[in-house]
């Protein structure tokens, strides 16, 4: 069916609803007519079958909000076969300058274009009646590629460039992506008119768009396929790519590199590369968002009396930290600027967790000294509050 036919048909009239009908009203009218004229209920009735197709065709357009809007606008401009300029400019010198809308949609210009039929072709599933022979295959985006990279803890914190070897498809070098044998050229698929997609109505209710079964989504068919790619137009490519993993990446994070995937067809853009990053755990450091964490063991006397100790950092240069007297087990200390790199280039902090070490074995002298300390401290019962009345 040509674009001209689509525009001249009044789909609202076919469904028996007004042009301002609500979507629910349109759906209700369609279902009523579909049940009435369904081939299963009218076996052998050719007129009923034709009516059913007409109703399904009408609902496929006005039952879809986007298609309905485009259909209404197209009929406003091109309805009844005559061109109407927006704003009422359809008259010139007192004479209407109507002309065959079919010519408008099918005529090719001096640049070789397909006219307005190419512009509105997406709305009507293929455009004018002659698109079968004049359509050109559309560009096709390349496939996305998935890969993985395993990096060290420090590399995740500071960022690193890794070499990834990937295998993907690319245009066949023998036929240069056409899929046709050398010396021959592919033809536009007649079934999908070069779009690579086809639409079918399931049960008279749902429209499904899927890759064309004739050309397998390429929009092109070949009579004599290339001996290397067997008509697919694609070949295998193995290459090594230098990929920058940004600083601060987390374990399991997925990074998208736009345009680094498989090459497109017929001038189409390349796909994207997705890298799933795995970070090896560090022997002593951990991560808490933009901060690094470190458990620091201190002796009982260091925690009680206070001390200055050295702790390592991820860059290898130790820093001196002051442990206040009376520091309890599990206390947190912060070393600023020694954490993970943020997006703005600044750094988070190093968070220290104090772990007071209690000796497992004591000499007689140590035991005596601790008993003397306990007697001299005269501490109150620390657990008295546990046994009070409820």
C-alpha cells in the first residue's frame, strides 16, 4: 500500500469513531469490530477478511499515540490528495494549487532522494509504492562488546591504563561488508524494503516488529554470496586496545566506552565497549567509598598512656599518627588526603580503626605489676549498671 493510499484513508471512519476519540474509546471500537470480522468467525467470507484487515490496519495507526499524531498532522497537510500549506497558504492567486500527493511522495529530486515518502516512511512502515526499487539500505549500528579486566587494588584507587585484547566482528575484508561475491552487488530486500525490519499483527491485536526473515535484518540480499563471509558481510577481528580505567573505580563496576565496540555497516556508527572491572583485594587496606580503611593494632600500654606510631599508606610513604592517652579499642582516627582519588582529582581520607592488643601470656613480673595497677587504680565496678532494677 502506497503512502498516498494511507493518507487518503480515513482510519477514524473505518473504526467508527470521531477524530477526537479517547484511546479507550478507539480500543473498544476496534475490539468490537475485530471480533465481528475475525476470519475464525467468518470462515470463507472474503469480504469479512478484507474488512478485518482494514480494521487492523486502522487501529495499528490511530491506536498508537505517536503514529496517530503523525497521521493527523500528515492528513492536515496532505489530506484528500492535495497539498495544503500550513496557516492556510494553500491558495495562490485565487487558485488552489492542488496536485497529486502520490507524485509528491514518490518523486525523486535532483539529489537522488526519495521525496517526502522517505521522511514519513517510518510512520507507514515503508513509504510510497515505489520504495521497493528506489530505497537504499539504511546504515546499521555496530554491535556492543562486553569484556572484563582484573586490576590491582592500588590501580583501582589511582587509575590505570590496561591493554585489552578483544575479538569482535567487522566488515568482511573480501567483500568490504556488502556480503556479495566480488564483482556483484547486493540488492535491496523486497520484503522489508531495505529497512531490515518487518511488522506483523499477532491475533489481530498486537503488532510485533522484528528483524526481517528474508534478509535477517541487513536490509540487503545477495544472489551470489561472498565466499569468505557467506553473505553476512561480517568477519572476525582481533585487536588490542589501550583502555583507561578511571581512578576510584569499584569492584564490579561496569564502564562504558562509547564508539569502541564493533564497527557499523554502511556508514553506521560503531557500537559501545563495556568493561566489567574486577579489583583484587589488598592485604591490609580496605575501601569505604572514597576513603581507605586500615586496622591498626596497638598495645595496651600505648592505648592507656598514649603514643606516636607510624602507619603505612597506599603510596608507600608512612605517616606518623598520635594515639591519645586512654584510647579505647575500636576508636576511629582519620588521616586526611591519604584515601582514594575523587572525580575532581582530590583525595579522600585514610580511616584508622584502633585494635587494642591484650597479651595472651604474662610473665610473673608482668602479672605482679598489673595486679599492683589494679589495686592502685581502685576502679568502681564497671558492670554495676548491668544488674539494676528494670
